[in-house]
């Protein structure tokens, strides 16, 4: 779990720097929605910049808009996708209680 917390902090810093956000990484909640009403207020240009940064920094390729909508919901969803990308076998083994 500590590695996930570190990853989330890295992602928040990356978002603040790459998207030039007017908030600090500590002000971004792990489960705060990134897009839409009541969210961090990101737009489609920010989404594109995030996709590029995730590929560059983590090697995570987001192939289509549907996948992007799933992954780019929150810092937690992005961290989960990066963790699965880094170690797909461990990610599957960690969620045996997830309903099918």
C-alpha cells in the first residue's frame, strides 16, 4: 500500500506540473473526479496532456477515448492503471474479491 501512496503523490505532482494547475498536489484528493461538474475542472486539452505524460513517464499507453474515460477519472483510477501496467500479474492477484 505505501507504494500506491507514493505513486499517487507522483501522479499529483506530475499533473500539477504538466497541466500548470493552480493547486498544490496535496489539494488534489485521491478520489476527486478530474473532469465534469464538481471536479478538479480538467478539460479535453488536459486529458490529452495527461495521456502523453502517462506514456512518457510510465510507459502507459491509452489507446482510445473509451479507455481514457475509464482511466482518467481520478488519481486513484490512474494509479491503478499504472500499477496494472507495471505488474499485470500482481494486479490480478491483488483483487480476488472483485466480483466478475
